[in-house]
């Protein structure tokens, strides 16, 4: 059993794998995820950790992504870059992160998490709405106002409707989350 690594150690590991502008995004996401988590009665430090790790694999070569997270369905096969969530989860595990909710949040920032995972929802919203993106301000404000579930439902619905309108196949996990959020 590995010792739990410190946040500073993890930051160093992430820093070694990503471009500087990616690191800036990662730090903005981590801070926003912490704030969203706290405002919704969740563990802010865990949300920060998930934010710090979520894009650790985002700048890796495709071959490395496929090694860390072999594609599991046609959508993943068609979009190998989208493997970076599960690949980051694999890296986080290698680095000694064992908290299942944090690992789920990291993986789920690409395709979505079950609505039972508050940390995952906080990270998902932080990623799509951090100020550097310049979009989704309304969803960010909802989440910061303590209305995380509502913000998440909106975010997932927007994504599914956007992809569907463009005729792009939606990942099965995203569809499952969408249907669970919109079940009567
Ligand atoms: Fe990402």
C-alpha cells in the first residue's frame, strides 16, 4: 500500500506532464471545484484534488492514452483524446490516490458521473465553466449558489442536445446520466 501523496507532490507530477496553459486551466478548475463543493456542503479539499488531477493525461500522446485507458466502445475508439479522463484516473491510482469518489470524479469529467457523486458533479461543472473558458457562466453561478444538481442537469442536457443536433454519437455513459437525470 502506497502512502497517500501530498497535494504538492501531485501538483509536481501533473506539472511534468502538461503544457503551461493546461496547468493554468487545471489550477482554475481545482479552485472553482473547491468553491462549488464547499457551497454545496461537500468536501472542498477532495474536490480540489480531483481538479488538480483531472487533466493530468490531457497532453499525452495518443499511444500513451490508449495504453493507460484502452478504448471500450466505438465512441472512444473514434475519439481517443476523450480517453484522457480514464487515463488520468489510472495515473492518479499509480500515484497513490485511493479515494474512490475522487477517482470517479476524475474519470467522469469527460463523460459524466452518476448524480450520486457530488464531487464528480462539482468537478464537471468547474471544468466546463471555469472563467478561462468564457462560457457557461450561468451554470457556474447556479452551482456556486448551492444548486449543484440543477446546474449539472443543465450541463449534461446542453451537451447531449448539442452533440445530437450536430449528429455526433453520444457516449453511452453520458446518455445513461442524461436519462437518469431526466427520468420522470
Ligand atoms: Fe479534460
